[in-house]
């Protein structure tokens, strides 16, 4: 056996051993999800050893395909476009390629942000036999390519060095470390997009500090109610528990979305356009690898990500009609380097598409000479019913109300009654690390959040002029402008776990908590990070 082949063999064995070790660990460690969803097509079983997502091995396993996954030239009958302008489930854009899905198979072309490179041609993508003809949708970003198949299975390919070799495909998804037992797309998903945000890129947090991301892959799923955005991550449990709060506090009805580099572009059914930087790491949930702060007086060079995470930004409206076809693509290594694209019609009645950089104030129009493929959006805002909840209780004996807590949307009003005066505060909350599946929203199993009480800026600056009862309360029970108060919340109860302050839904008796089962390793890791900050273990 020659040395090259020996290296290939040893690395393939190493990949297999890593996967088997992870599977054994998952079976042995309490708190590991029991649910598994590998592919129903047994021909794909071997893709458990695909190199995508293997810790430490991704760039080390060479391709066994001299053509690196690039197959024969695509036939004219496939009717493939010159450029891919929009990602729409049948077309996708990575940092080096454009992809097109036709009759269950993928075609690929060298491209820059979807625009064909000079001299490039469409080629069939060489796929594992079990994927050939079975693909139903495709999404890509940077070096991550994902597809779903006729049985709903999600497959991923991390294209190291732009290598598209078939050996790299895998159906693994979920804990631990992208070594989980796979995922089938949830029912009721009307639009979805994959995103890749790499550690060599940069972003600016909500306090204006610049950081490198930890490195994260995220899928954003628009659900059938067209207001809920579920997000998934290959290192997290395969469940529907993680939600990205939509525009207008999750009330705006959305027509479509797309994502790139953890930035989501969403279109309301009213034609409004919104962008937000958000993922598991930026949100503040990655207590294992991330450093976060709620405090405001932080050094400009602090490595801690500021909480709460950045919110939605409404983008200017293009000066003409728009459709529900929207796309966001990377144009550089910073989160500000994103091009937004929206199909539409200008005021002269010409069809085409609008584009601009994410931070630009105006749009440029490119005529296409073709009919509009998307649905024209009308300027009529649709807002769904609020999902806010009112919890009533007390803080240190003083009556208090959290008037609008939302399980997915940070920022609730907290009012405390003090001898005829009212102290109005803000309660911020962000999700935490979990490694066990749970359902969406709130139920009777306590859901934990990283949280903080904020004294609004005006109140804080004028505290010396506040009534004595307010000044005394702040001095005795709060830690300054920001007080960290990790909370656990059920459908009928809200607890501040270290202070032991408790609220119930509308002040009514709460149902008994239902214990989480099994023990969640993720929550334990989160608790270990809490103790140094709080100086004690949670007692409630």
C-alpha cells in the first residue's frame, strides 16, 4: 500500500473511530437526547462517516475523487441560468459556487456571490448514490452546503478548500459536536436557509464592540404560521425549542427569509424588509465557549459579547414593487459586508431586482427582461396576536408585575410598587445551553434563561431625585444599573433563581413544575458558569 493511500485509509479509520466514540459517549452520558433520526434509505448509512463536522479532521482528510466532486457538463435540457441571483430552495450560493437543483440532482458552477466566473460552465455534482435524484431542496452559505431529500432527511457538506467530493456528505446532526444521530426537517416549514459564520470573520455587538464569532452553523426555519422562526444548529439537540424572535416582537407575518453569516433578511407580507444578526453564540446561549456581559460599563476592548443581542433593523423600502424573493450574500469578512437582493419592478414598469449593501441607504435596480417569479407584496401590514405573558408576584416583599414576558423575545417591563411610587425596570432574557431535547415555548418543565434587570438610563441618572422608598429598594436589592438574575420560567410561573423572587401567571396559583428528564449536561455547564458570577449556587 503506497503512503498516500495509507494516509487516506488511516484518516478514514480515524473518522470512523471518532464517530463511534461519539456515539458511545452519547449513549453513556446522562442528558444526551435519546431521539435519533437517521436516514430511512439504508444506502446512506455509510455517510455517518462523512468528513463534514468531524472535530479536528475536516481539513485533514484528502479527497479520493481526483475531480473533487465536479462531474460531467450539465445538459442543455436542465435549463440552467447564467447566474444565480436568488436562493429559493432550487438555487443556492456559496463563497465559490452557484448551485441549481433539477429533478432531484444538483448542478454546480464556479461563481462569485452567485455570478458566474468567466469561462465557467455548469457541471453535474457527483453525489452519493442514495442522494442522486432524491434531493428536494438546497441551501448554502460560505463553505457549507445542505440539502433535504424525499424522506425529509437533512444532509450537510462543508466543502473544505472548495472540495465537493461525495465522501464528505453526512447525515450526522446534533450533539455532541455535530456527531449526533441525524435530523429530518420538521413539519410545517414554509421557507428555510442555512448560514455559516466562521471564526475568521467579524461582527459588532450591541454595544459597538468588534469581535470574531466563535464559529457557528445555523439553519433558520420559517414555520407555517409565518411568524415563528425556529433555528437549528448541528451541535444542538434536534428539537423546535430555539426560536429567533421575529420583527415587531414576533408579530409581523413574514413572506420569506434568507440568511448568510448569521444575518437574516426577512420580508414581511407587507413588503417591509428587515435584517438581524442572531445565532446561538451571538444570543448569549453558548456558556461553554462564549464570554458575555449584561453590564454597560465594559472596556471597549473587552472580549465579552454584549447582551442583549442585536435586534432587528428595518431596511429602507425600494422605490418600486417588491416580491417575496429575497436573498442575502456575503461580500466580505465582516457582518457589514452583506448584499441584500429583492426581486421587483421599478417605477418605469421594468422587471428585475433591487440590491444594496446592508448598511446602505438606497437601492440600485438591475433589469432582468423576464417575468417576475415571486409574489408581489402589497403594502398592508399584518400583525399576529401578541404572545406576551403577564406574571404577577413580589420582589423582596414589594408587589411587582412582569407585564409582557415573551419566551422568544427579550425585553419585558417589570414594575415594582414602593410606598405609593412605582419603579419601572426592564427584564432582559436570553436562552441558555441545553443538550437535551425540549418542546417549543413554555410548558410545565422550567425553562432557564440568562437574565438581567436593568434600571433604564433616565431613571438611573436621576436616582438621587427619586422617592426615598425607591432609593432604598435599589440600594438594598439591586446591584446597580444592571442586576444579573438568572430565571426559570414555566407556562404559569417565573422565578428569579438566585434571589428567590417568584411570579405566577396573572397572579393565579401556578401548576406544579414537571422535572426535566433526563439530567441535562448543558444546563449543568451553564450552572457552573453562573456560580462565579453569583457567588453561590441557585437556591430556587
